[in-house]
C-alpha cells in the first residue's frame, strides 16, 4: 500500500476541519513537521486545540498558527519561547491546559495504547490537579490524568518506507512516536522515502500500522531556537 501524497497540502485537504484536536510532534524546534504546519496554516482551519510540548517560536513552527489565530487552545508543557503566545494567553485570547512534560508524554502514550486514564503523583497540590480526581495509594495522593486521543497527529521522521515504517533521527524522535500512536489519523513528514523493506527491521522505530499518510520534504529549514556561540581562542 502506497501512503505517499504529492504534497503536504494534498495530505491535509480532505481531513482537517475546524475545531479538531491535533497532536504535533517536536520538542522546541527539533523534529517539528515544518511543511505540514505551514500547510495547516494555509488551509485556513480554525478553532484548533493543539497538543504539543511547546508552541514553536514567533513566526515559525506552531507560532505561525498563533499569528493567524487558528489555535484556540494549547495543551503544552513549555511555553516560554513565544511572545505572541504570552500576549494571547495574558489577554485571555488563548486557552492553555498546562501539563507537566512527563504527564503530557504519558497522556499521549496512554491514548495510543488504549488506556483511558492513569494516576500520577506529578502535580498533586498544584493548579495542575485542580478539578481532577485524587486518590490515595499506599498512603500517598495521586491525581488522575485522562489519555489524549487526537483527531489528527502531525509528526516528523527522518526516513519512511512506502508502507509507513519510520526511523527517527536522534533526539528528533522526542514526542513524535507517541503523537503518531495516539492520533486517529497520522500524517508524517519525512526527509527520505525508501522502498518497503529497505529499512532493516531492527531500525524501525515506529511500525507503519500507525501511519496513514506520508509527505516528502527533503530540505526542511531546521531552525535553531537560540544560537549561542563563544569567541574562539586564537
């Protein structure tokens, strides 16, 4: 089965809708699906709830969707790199479900594994636990967190075969496999596409059963959030 689409726009056009719950892979700007995010911006869909570790930076990554006001709510763990995010949130224009990073990863993993909820000690006694069920186990208090099952997952991988088996590059793996597994429909952006069977079984990080559509982007920009250098000793 060939899952490759001609462009990011083609892969999105008949499945994205206003008001959807979406998961977007990446950590900072590492491993984000740049072409898919841009195509989502150009699609004009709005009122999105987006699950992502963070919201990109101003003008890039998910920051583009904040500028066009297509996101109504973020479910995130880190939001400190985006001034427009801060402005919208403080002005009451953007909803935020602040979620500890490990909890966010487990909410996606649980969604992909068919586990509806789980208990964790993280967040007990803080605003993270407000309105959530608390339960005691072995004399300690835990908060119940619900799994996340997004309508669509947009992820980034290094290599895909035509059946959708994926290999990620180093730390760009981050939230991508969990997002892919959790999504009802998963669209992956890759830098290289090979024939089915060309990726050695031990090198497959995510099996193609989780991947529905593939987009080829051989030359992503791969921005660095903050480039820090020091003077070189002569």
